[in-house]
C-alpha cells in the first residue's frame, strides 16, 4: 500500500525537496494510477467459489456464468483493466488457480 500524504508529510516534503515538491507529488500520484499487474486464472482448476471476486479491490474479476469448465463449475474470469498486482486474489484462492504478474 502506498503511503498517504497528510499535512505533516507535506510539510516534510516542503523542507526536504524545496521547490521540487510538486513534481515529487505528481510522480507519486502517477505511480498510484498506473496499471501494474496482470493475472491469469486457470479455468480448469477454478471451482467458482467467488473469494477472488470479493477480494479484488478494483473489481476486475467476475464469475463466468455462460461457460463452465470440464468439472462442471462456472470459473472466475479476469476483466482486462487497471490491475494493481496486489495478489490478494491469488492469496485467497483455495484452489491455487490464480497467477499474478507485477510489472515494474
């Protein structure tokens, strides 16, 4: 998680970076909004429990109700979007069906 900027931290930045503090803040905010991750869900391993759907902070995972896998489950699918690469979905997945890649 990226740090929050409060009045105290802004004062620290003013003293530390002087006239360059605005460019430092802009750079930090730009890093927050940049997409940095991608996930892959193994459809055949997924049982569609929905834990990843609930856990994803950006709501980029949903259950595919149109197509089921070989075991008869409706698996989760990744919606292309602004993934942060936080890996919360992979951590909570009981079937180890999610891989996360984080782009630097």
